[in-house]
């Protein structure tokens, strides 16, 4: 029997979709490797390739964290490590 309700994906308290939360460890591993090599910034394309995801999905995921890269520069690796670690 239909109730008229639509299915919504489960989210954490800050409104981050569970699918995004599930990908955060992938990003963190890739970022940690970059940090260990003293890489200061990374593009969404490079990080998406390292994490095995689509770059548009990565940018959308990071938008939930409140992190936006700088066009032509990329994302600050250390700050992303901090943001993702805080969510996990």
C-alpha cells in the first residue's frame, strides 16, 4: 500500500549523505599518501583518480563538508585531511 512518502537516503546529523560518508575513507587514504609526500594541493581530477571515483562526485562530496577547491589551484591537502578526519 502506497503511503505517499518518498524514499530519502539516510544522512548523518550534519546532513551528509551516507554514500558520501562511505567514500570519505577512500579520500582520506589518498590524501594521507599525498600528505606523506609533502604535496600541498591536489586537483579534484587527481584526487578522484587516486580514490577511484568521478571528479564531479568528489566535488559534490566535498561540498557537503563545506570545502570548495580553488579553480586552477585545487584543494589544500592538509585541510581536507582535517575536515574528513573530523567527520569520521
